[in-house]
C-alpha cells in the first residue's frame, strides 16, 4: 500500500523513537511504500532551521524521510493540499497526526493512518 507521510507523523516518529510505518504494516497486514512530498520536506527544513527541541525533532524526521520515495514538482501549494491531491492521484493513504488533515482526508474518502494517545497505530478507511 502506498502511504503519503506528513510532517506531523514524521515528527512523532522522531519524538517517540518508533517506526510507526513498520508498525502500521502489522495493523494493515501488508507492506507499505512510504512517500513524502517536497512540500513536507520543505516544512520540516523550515522547522529544523528554527532550532530548539522541535527543530531537533524535525532534523531527525528529515533523516527518516530520506529513506522514503520523494514526490517533487509541486506547484508550490500548501503541504496539506498537495498531500490530498497526491493521495487521490496515487490512490494512497495519508499518515498524519493533524486532525484537520484527517478530517479533510475522511471527507474525500482517503484512508488515514494515525497514532492514538496510547501509541497504537490506527488505520481508518478502505484499502485501495
């Protein structure tokens, strides 16, 4: 299954020190092909440049993202809009912790992977 990963999900992976993508494979029962958009990478670079704890986590998130497939060539649209557009185009799920993005993905019928407060992976939607 193709999964587009957003900045909030990558930062959580960095903060928790857990590979939630691999844990999601166990929940879904199939291999995941993780993708990241250029907009998400730019968002992480911006956060990393600010320093502090969140900046350090963003730097680690960038290292995690470096092992993912990158989707470039966006039209400089907001990161969330691009994720929704590419998820629809690729028939992919979105991995996020952003509640607004989760709501928008649900309304478009895009499957969502998130992590609950108990650190368990949650998969919502239909496998494409």
